[in-house]
């Protein structure tokens, strides 16, 4: 039978192991945890900033859309007003021209009547002269 007596080296290894855990805890584990915690906080801050930025963008986009809607509505109203004004002005112009047409026709008719009368008088006097000349040539003597 063999009896195992724990010797001192096992206690030294335990103390060394515990000392190593303590030193590694101070030098490695806590700094790594601190770095991880700082990164986690930084990520949370960035996520909050992103959320705020997205909210701001959404708000501005909504404002832009609203302004765009109003601008389109105003442009549509302005277009309708311009079309109506153009139609009204065209109607006024057409009415004015329609009112002038009878006057122009009357003036034209009066000019035509004067020209016809002038032409008749000219033809009357020329036809008398011509008929006298023809009669003189046919008869061979002067006719009175």
C-alpha cells in the first residue's frame, strides 16, 4: 500500500496559481473589461446619436414634403388663375373684334359704294365721249 502524503510543493503551486490569477486579474482581465465597457458605452452613444439623427432626418423630410405639397397646391392655383385670366382676356379681345367687325364692314361698304359711284360717273362720261367718237367715225362727220 502506498500512502500519498501531500508535500509542500502542492501548496506552493496553489499559492503561485492564486497569485497568477490575482496578477492576471489586475493586469489583463480588468483592463480588457474596462475597454469592452467603454466600447459598449460608445456604441450606445453612437446608436442614440443615430436615432436622433434619423428622427431629425424624418422630421425634415416630413417638413419638406409638406412644403412641397403646399408649393404644388399654390402653383396649381396660380396656373388656374393665369389660365382664367388668359381666357377672360381672349374673350374680351374677341368681343372687341366682333364689335369692330360691323363698323369695318360698314366703312368698307361705304368705300365700295363711293368707288362704284365714282367708277359709274367716270364710265358715264367716258362712254358719252366714246359713243360720240364712234358715231363721228361711222358717219364721217361731227355729231353734236
